[in-house]
């Protein structure tokens, strides 16, 4: 028997019928010409049946968003009016947490307690975006001469395609959509085909909150053709995408023909760096959390730990012991901390990285294979700790996106910084030390969009988020997240009839 904590099937009765998802186009629900099913990765049964979008559906949604934007029904109303609508949405999210969280768990495999936290927490993102809607300011220049006044305006960029991933479907939608709406944009949203339903539920709340028809449109389906149309269409002014780096590159290429703005939040190979003077118990707990949260299917996953040589053996043993106590299993059980892997194909990819690391000389200290959860037909993967990893191994460089921790060692601060930066990604990094000078030097030298010191994955609506290098471009949440959806316009005004004539009359 595996020396791990496994929670068997609860026997909880699942919904009698799959959730039916439709497109939302121009304020009306559209069934579509065909559908696709989503099978729960934990329970092996169909939990939703959604409209399968076509290129024509995407074009219709873009046309609705374009018409709504150009009419000014949203883009030219007061910040107060937009803020009031976003606050109504926040209240409705809180009133529907249980309903949304259950379906998100069934489609994604994440624990129900985590889904509840993400859905309820998303309301705060909407409230913060509402506060920004009333505080969009430009600049004025009153020093250009007695006969000139310069004004810098900030205006909504226009129609925004919002393309979201399967790992945090409701949360990441709420990192993007309310900020675009606060700026005055109109949107077309495409969720992942693996987790579409919480986005449809969001559409229901937006209608209930009174957003005008066409301001937010939703098209369900796959990247081809729906995502491709949303990325390339000339009536779309901006694309914001969260997902893999490979798809992000493809979106940039598709968008380049019209030179539309592209904001990308992509992958990460995020290190936690542990110095000998750190609070090792707290650091070990944070490393354990960082790798197993959301089954490691998280762009911010702390998927590699860099440990000082003097403490490496003891620290890895400490993390391994904690890993045995993390509750894996039925995501519908309140005590489950780690649920199912999103698909069988992805589980095979995760396992392949572990097998390749072993072949290259690494050692599996814990786990290293699929996990059987009694009573469930879905796919799960064991908590896995791989030691003896070197920087040239794929498991140390690629985004595994699973509950697999790669353990490396270092000797000096310079070496730790070099290892942290030795990746194509630069999303986040963490440093553990009681020496503030060590923490600050690390934070300044490491190429990552977020640096955590003596903590991991703390976040707030006020604190912006995004990556360096191939982890993306642009920023989400915070004031910088709002700025992404604004265009800057210069207005130069001459006072009085003071402009000298250029043409010399004879």
C-alpha cells in the first residue's frame, strides 16, 4: 500500500443531467449547430454538454461586440455607471458560489474547497476593478505656452477577445473581464473547451446585473476555428490570452496581420530558493503547497526547488514527509487538497517527464506514477518528489504542469540567481532567508514578474501579475491590469487665433 494520504470516493450523488452550455451573442443565448460533452476527469461521467462554436458564431459575436462598442452604450457611459454594474456582478458571484464551484470541480477535477475559494475570491477582483472604473485619469500640460493647452486622454481600446484556460476558468476570467469592462471595452470570451460551464454561468450573472446586450459575448468551442477567428479578426482591437507559451506564440502570429494589441500570461518554471538561515519548516510547507496546489496545473507552480547544499538532504526529506500527508483524492470531499489531472493525455505527459528524469540519473524520492483512488474512474497522479536533478534535464527546464517537484542544489547566492534565471520562463520566483539583504538582492537580480520573499503565492487585487521572457507580455490585475485595456490619446489645443500662417502671401 502506498504511504500517502488518499481520500476515496465519497459516493456523493452527481447532478442528474449534464449542464447545458450555449453561446451568448448580442444578449441572446444561442444553441449552436452541434455540441460537445465534457467528462469529469475525476468521476468519468459526462457533466456538461456545450455548444460547439463555428467561425460564423465567432464572427457574429465579434460583430455584436463591435456594434455595442461603437454605439457608446458602454464605452461612453460614466465610470460611476460602469462601476455600479461591476459591483452588482460581484454581489451575484457571492450569491452563486456553491452552484458555480460544483460545476467547476466536476469539469476541472480540482477540490471543491478550492473551487469555492476561487469563485468567492473572484468577487473581490470585480469590486477592485469597479473602484478603478471611477479613477481613469490622463494628464494635462499647462506649460506649453500661453496659447496652448495639452491633454493626454485614456480611452478604452475597443473590442477585446478574452481567451481563458482550463486550470482556473472562473478566476482567470475575473482577472481579465472586469478590468476590460472597467476601461469601457466590449468583449468576446472563449473559455477552454474542457471547462466551459462556469463562463456560461458568468454570462447569466452579467445579464442579471443589467449589462447591455453585446457588451460581453461568449463563444464556446475549440481553438480552431473559434480561437483563431478571435485572434485574427480585423474588428478585434486586442487579444488577452492565458495558456501555454506555444499557443501564445501562435496567437501573436495570428494577431500580427492587423497589428492588434496582444497581452499574454503564459507558462512558468518557477523556483523557490532555500538558504540555510531560512525558517525551514515554513519553507518546506510552502514548497509542498507550491507544487501540489491545483495538482501542479498552475502557471505559478513552484515546480523546482533550489536548496543550499548544506541543507539539501534534510530539506528534501522534510518536503517528502509533508507530501505524504497531503490529501489526494475525490475532489468532492471537503478535506481533499489535490484532485484529478485534467485529462489522460496530460497525465501521460507528466509521467513521461518523470521517466525521462530517472533515465537521466535523477532519483524519485516519492511517488512517480498514476494514483488509484478507490471508487473513482478518473485519472490522478501521485505526489512526486524527484531529487538529484541537474539543470540540463527537461524536468528542470520545461513546464511539467503536474504534481512533480524537481530538486536542485546550489552553493552561493550568485549560483542560485544564475539557476533561477536559467530558464526560458520568468513568471515568478521565491526566496527563503532571514537575511533581508539576501532577499532584496535576489529580488532585484532574478528575472521574474513576481518575487515572493518568505512566502509563496500570496496575491491581492492591487498587486499586478505577469511575466518576463516567454512567460508572457503585459500585466493583469492591479492598476497596471486596467492600463492594458486603455489607449492613450494626445489632444493639443490652441487658445485663441494665435497660430501663425505657414503660407507667405504676396
